[in-house]
C-alpha cells in the first residue's frame, strides 16, 4: 500500500483514489475469500472492466464523430 504515497506525488487524486480503492478491495477479498479466489475470479473481472471501459470509450468516440458529421451535412 506504500506505493499510493509515491503515486500521489505525480498522479491526479482521482487516479490515486481508484488505485487505493482497488488495492483495499483486493486485500479484503484475499482476507475474506482467499488468495486463490482473488486470482481466479478477481483478476478476470478486473480485466473485463478495463476492456469494457475501453470499448465503451471507443464506441462513444465513434458516436460523437458520426453525430458530428450529421450536423455538418
């Protein structure tokens, strides 16, 4: 958890906050459900959330481009 202090020096608070929340969630999951559950379920879920955010971002950007083109014509 000490890495949050280092990150806090050069990253915005919103990023450091979400990193800290993720680290706390991982520690709680390890404590409550075990490390094996965290690795077999938690990591794929987290990866899916990251990929989903990227897909939604690309879809939103494409929507903005297409809707912007409708206004021009």
